[in-house]
């Protein structure tokens, strides 16, 4: 591979490879490689796993109150093929991928191929520099996306947000209790209240316990000046 391409890649990645052959493979598409083993496909496979692990570990460490389902949604949002392709194009990695003549003649690199080169480079960083190097690269690119994805899900799970706030402000976990119920068995409504430590917040009614708990959590967030409803009726969370 052209030395200039490898140097440009290192400049974009802000990392100097001990073994440039690893970087060379990461930038070699199967359409031009002598065999698929010489292409970036194996590094792409590895990089995909490293990417998922880094994002999951970051979510587990930084957002201790996110439930498994919430973490799954955030991970799916930030490690999608679309995001990987966008990140490859953002720093120009897609322009450095060495392609066969048929692929090179295309007017624009397919998103799947752009995503693959980003993941293969992650794999190369991991092989050459270890987890810390790969993690630094991934989080420098995705941390703001992760934070945005976490916060964009707040209007769906106020209980999760309140858990984080409660631990931060009170060092306590919220406690929910059914205060009242009404209606026939097939269409009951429930009134749920939430307390944190010794503080009790306004109760809310809901068509089921789950909805009532979510609304009670939102009421607590509003009382704590963490959440508000804008003119469009959308809930905004700020913490």
C-alpha cells in the first residue's frame, strides 16, 4: 500500500502503529485483496465486538441506574451501521480504503462498506495498541452520541432518570407505593406516590401501575426542577 495512505490514516487516527501491516489490512477491501484473509473482514469482525464492549462498559460505568433494556436501546442507536459509516466519513477514513476497480469506479462508497472500514480500524487499533487505545478512539467519537441517546430516551423512562437523580441528590433510591385504586376489576386505575428518603412527592393516577409510576416519577422530577414541559407538550430533562 502507498506509504502516503498509511501516514494519512495515522494522522486521522492520531495514532502511530507499531505494526503498519495491521493498518494496511484494515484499509484493504476484499475486492482487491489476494484472498479474503488478506482483506479487512477479520479485523472488521473483531472491531465490531470491541466497539460493542466499549460502549456497553461505558454505559455500565457512567450510567449506573440505566436498566438493561435502556442500555440495549442506547447501544443499538450508537453502534448502528449508519453511525459507523458517518464516523468513517467524518474523519475521511472512507477515502483511504483501497478498493478493486469495480468498487473504485462507484460514485459513492456504500454505507455498509464505509461502516466496515471504521470497524476494521477499531480492530486494528485494538490489535496494535490494546483496549485502552481502541477505547480512547471509540469514546472520542461516540461519547456525545451516547449522551444524546441516553437523554433522548428520558421521556420514555422517567423512573430510570429519577433513580439517577435520587442517587446523586439524596444518595437514596426512589420508593413507589400504590395509594389508592378505583374502577371495576377489568378497568382499574391506580394512584401511585413516590418517596425518596424522607421526602414525599405528588402522587399521580394512571390506567395501570406501570403508567402511574412513570407519571409519579415525572412529577417528582418536575418538583426537583429537573424536568419541565415545554410549549409543545414535550418533556425536557436537564441534569
